[in-house]
C-alpha cells in the first residue's frame, strides 16, 4: 500500500514492519476484525497501515449510513509510535527504536 500525505510518501513495501497492532479476539467474518501493523520508513517516519471489516478502524462509508470493509494508512508522530510499540511490541524493539529516550525508573 502506498499513499502520499502532506508531501511525504508512505509505502508498506519499502518501510520496515515493526509490530502487529491488530486487536485480538476477532476472527474471519467478524465485522470488527482487522490486520493493522506499525511501520517505520527508512527516513524514520512512523505510520500504521492495515485492512479490516465494516466495524474496524479501516471501514469505508457505504451508502447514506452504512460502512463496508476497507484499508488505509495513517501517519503517526514519534510519541504515538513509541506508545503503540510499548503496548504491542516487545522491549527489544522499544530499546532499538527509542533507546535514547528510555530512562531507568
């Protein structure tokens, strides 16, 4: 998936897939099911991309008040990316990408 947002090109084929952000517990035909990943571009910009059912974050409007399955890509700031990585990723990835900002408690 490729998208240009605010003059920046985001491409899932050339970015590094960092961690899975997909909600757990939704299967196959569940309208809330989605596959969402956190990515980092070679220049250090962060984004999430994925696809999902008509009740997922990737749903697309359909008709006057409905929705259908869809896909998308959303840029993220560094702080949001770090928070998502801390929540869904592992400590090694947090240290690798954000080690300079991680402090001992």
